C-alpha cells in the first residue's frame, strides 16, 4: 500500500507529509528523491524542470518496488504534471502510476497567492498567478483521471494543515 500525495510545487505536500505521525506506518519520501536514488543523480535545479521524463518514471517505479519489496509502505509526494525545460506542462499517463502500487491519492491545493509567496521565499523567483492556477487545474484534472482509471480514491485537501492531512491519510488507510 502506497499513498500518493500530489500537488504543484509550493503547495505544501512535503510540509504536511513530513509531519505525519509515525504511528501510521508509512515512510514519507518524495518521487524526486527516489528517482535521484535510483539514478544516482545530483539534486534538481530550483526551476523544477524535467528533461528525461520516461527514464525518471522507470526509475521511480523501480525504487518504489524496491521499498515495497522490503515491506515498506510509502507516503510518496510528487506530481501528476511535470514541467518541461520551457515551463510547459507534461501530464503523466495513468500507466506511470499503475506501477507504483497506489491505494489512494491525496491532492493538496492552496490559493495561488500563497503558493507564489512560498515559491518566492524558497526559490527567490516570481511566479505568475494565472500560470499557477492553470498548473493547479491541470494537476487536479490529471489526478482525477488517474484516480478514475486506476479505480483508487482521490481525496482533495485545500489549504492543508496537519490535522486535515492526517484525517485524509486515516481515511485512505481505513478504506484499504
């Protein structure tokens, strides 16, 4: 059982997922960390743009299988939509996620102004609010499509705080 925590950059996925109680028996990690481990790549650039999508997804599936094979259940944070080198959206196919043994998806969303402030503080870069809204809409649409195709529950949490996120995780686990 793995739970995928999705959302655009700066929405707060890692913030809430890293604070989840260990009593749930889930190891929190990110898709990018697992891909780096599997491919032994250095850290990503701050612009979050991806150049080798297919190889990265193969590496992610292999890393998840390795962890699951050791009996580790994952709380995996990542994206349904990536950015290419020109900041264009790359929607990932459902088959990418099928190989991750997901039992549920939690999609985190927030106000674009809040996300823009977080990203500016983190990356020292200004972000267009309409572009961020378009990014969130695309992420939500792909999350819904993937959840439907894989027949797994999708929980949408807006402006997630630790308690709301923990409730969503608890719901995912109780529906296993």
